[in-house]
């Protein structure tokens, strides 16, 4: 009996599946990535954030400016939250969404809880310092009195690539 020849199988590219949870945040995430790029001019790590009002309009934006202003708390999220609170005229940001290119750290996760944001959308995971699922999960800790919805991994590869590009050329 003749052996059956092994067919050559060319793997198909992975299909691009619609992701109803994440796809709607891709456009604002690209805006946050553009904001992140502004950090590079001052040698700051490119992280960008936006706060969207209840109607989806941008009411706050910020990029990491720790080096630019010499402030250890000048993370993109904190800058954007301060701007949004000033725009709204009070500290409560209920109904608003924060979009950020990198998983928030413990400080920013704390600021997000304190500002009563409804939702946080982030891009790349920060396995070393992330406080939204990686190292800690501050925003979904049931012991706290406010827990925003968390959508993670929106354009995660592109956001991670932006950071890698920076570290490849600056460090
Ligand atoms: Zn932070």
C-alpha cells in the first residue's frame, strides 16, 4: 500500500475578530497614543491619557511630564484628571471615562478611584507596576467604596510598541 503523502498545509493568518468590548475604544486610544507621543520631546516615557465626558467629548488630556516639570506625580492620568476636574468644575468625574495607553500604577489607580470615574480603558499591560490587574487590582478591590469598570488591552500591541520604541532609542 502506498503511503499517503503528507499534505502541505499553509496556515491561514489569524482572523481579525470583531471585539465588541474593545473595538469602540480604539479611536480614543489612538488619540491617547498621539498625546503620549508629546512626552518624548522632554525625554519622558510616552504614556498618554484622555478623560471623556458622558457624551464622549474630550474634557481632559495629559501625557507623562515627570521629567518636563520635575514632578514625580505628573503621570498622564493625574494630569488628565486634574484638567477634566477643572473643566467640570468639581472633583467628581462620575459618568466619565479615562483612556490611557498603559495600565495605571498604584498612584493613578488611587486617583481614579478617588475621582469616581465610571470607567477606565487601558492599552498595554504593565507587568512590573500595574495596579489594574497585573501587580495589584486596586480598582476592582471590593474593600474600596468605588469600583470603575475596567476595559484592558485596547490596542495593547500598538501601545506596547510605542513604549518599546522609546526605550530602544532613549535607554
Ligand atoms: Zn501612574
